[in-house]
């Protein structure tokens, strides 16, 4: 008899398995329908020997000391500041938009205060900020909105920004200085030996049994367990009783190049007519030294593995119906981006998992939950 059947071996599932096993002495079976652990953060060496992220680039960043220290038990870190460029008007410019973006794009030599005035002069006042279009147009105006956001967002989400919740583009800042980092979090780093190695160390415990290529329904009926932690799509758990929650999926096209470097930035966004949204070169992220390099093109699509919950009011309303159903389901706990239909970053999923563990273990706070077992 296992204490917990944990469904999904991504960040949420692995953190909860580790904490319950090492922190509380529980017996856990961790299953995943895929042939590997790590969820969408899974990385591996491809045929050429280049370390790649199988499901698109994953860059760790957080302002939470607790989350960073917790993960530091399972990995050393490679300091890394993520920088992204966008292909706009035939040139590569920094994104998020900053002082250099404006000066390069328009052939100007503005100072920081002058850039602020430049953007303010183009901003379009919106009485209420409800949509992703409202967010950007009210900051930078229509022209920059169309150059950087409109077409990229349409490709990424299959919807016009005017149809998406404001939270989507509110995640991307606009700067008047020359800071070209994509994130400004306190802790920014990559696992020194990759995400998969970190996950392997996390779940390396005698109380954790791992089952791969293991669909939940099959495991539920044959593995004796007391409680379930479900990190897959919450609507799938309930057999789509109220209908399907919308997700966006991705298609990846990998190419290995017989050269050390392919592009000048780790990620280049294409907010234009190209079918792909961005191209990633992994060696920038990993720091790997290798005579060849591998890149990946990302093409968003409507069907396939669920990656991104689609943030729209009607979808949030549908999720609330599933959330109420989840609360009424004894012995089952939901976590992760898919289990709680949240557009979470990796560190937010870790924090959520630690919070759930604290609740299950009856400890007073997450800091105690994250502490090493004595």
C-alpha cells in the first residue's frame, strides 16, 4: 500500500514526491504517461551529443530564496542571465523593449528620459485595462504594439490580443534603460548538469517508486494507494464533465548545424509572418562546449500535448466549475500548471508544491516544508 499515487513527474510531482518521501517518510509511487521524468523541463543529449530541451527552452529564475535554496539541494548552478532578441524590420533588437530597442529601430540617440517621453507620446489611453492589447497599446502605442506583440501573440495563442486576458502581455515589461535581460529576478541560473539530472537526484529515494509510460487510469486501478496527487489536466481527471478546458500546444522542429554557433542570441522571437514564434539555440543556455550546435523552431498549435492554459474570462469560469468539483473529491489533491489551470512559471509551481506539502504534512509554513530532512 502506497501512501500517495502522484500523477505526473514534472516539477510539481517530483517536488511533492521528494518532500513526502524524504520529509515525511511516506511511500510514494510517481507515474507519468511519458517515457521520462521532468515533465516539460526534460532535457537530454541529442544524436550529435548536444544538450537540448525536448519541449522548448526552460530558463530558471525566481525571487524566492526558499525555492532557490530548496532546488539547490539537488543541483549546482551555472549563473545565467537570459537575453532575447526580436527580428523586427529586418534587424535584431532587444526584447523587452528598452532604450536600445527604440534607438536602433528608429535611428535615434535618445536618453532614458527622452525614451520615456517618446513612449508616452505614442501611448494610447485606455479607460480600462482588460485585454492584452490594452496593456501594450497603453504603454507604447499602436505601431510598436503591431511590430512586437500583435502577430506574435496571434501565433502563440491563436487569438487576437484583444481577446486575451491582460495578464498575458503584462508579464513583459517596457524599459527606458539599457537593461536587456529578459528577467530581473534575484536568482537566475541554469542547473549545471541539466534539469533531468536535478530531477533524478530529487526522486532518488527508497520510498519513491517511479513508473513511466504509465497512464493514470491504468495505475489507479492496479496500484493500492491511500491518496492521489494529480498534476495532469484537471478536466481530463473528471472525464471532461463540463467540457474541455482550452490549451495551446507546440510543435518543435530540431536542426543540428555543423558549426559552433548559429545565432547571436539564445532565443530570437519572430513577431511576423513566419509560422514559428521563436528559434532557440541551446548552447547559449547550457554553456556546453561542442563543435556542433542544435536549434529548435517553435510552432504553436491548437491540438496536441497541453502546454499553456488559455487565459480568457470564460476559460477561468469553466475552470472554477472544475475547481469546485476538485474540492468535493476526497483523497485527491491537484497541483501544477495543468492541475490548477494556471499559467505558472517553474518557480511558481515549486512554491505551490511546497505549500501543498506543508498542508498535507501539517507543518506551519513552507520554509519548514522545504527544509532538509534531519
